[in-house]
């Protein structure tokens, strides 16, 4: 069902693959930024980077499923 919704919205597999690679870049940027903040706020910044780092595999797997249906 989610694949049909994505197809109805006009989303292609390469859109999601690009979003997956973009989230890797975002994760790295957040991680580097976390190293520049002061010690009291560093933990929150690192957790934000780890949270974003969990997105790429999920987005990539959805794109693979969408590619199988294309």
C-alpha cells in the first residue's frame, strides 16, 4: 500500500535514493557541528546527528521496494 501511495504522488525510486544520500550528508554536517558546540549542549547535538543517521537505510529500502514495482 505505501508503494502505491508513493507512485500515485509521482515519487520515483531515484528521488528516495537521493534523499537517502542527502540524509547521510546532513548527518555528517550535524555531527561536525556537534563537535563545535560547548560541552553542555554537545550531547543533544550528537543525539540529533545519530537520529538523522538512522534515516538512510530506511529511505533506501523504501526506494528499493519502489524500484521493484516500477
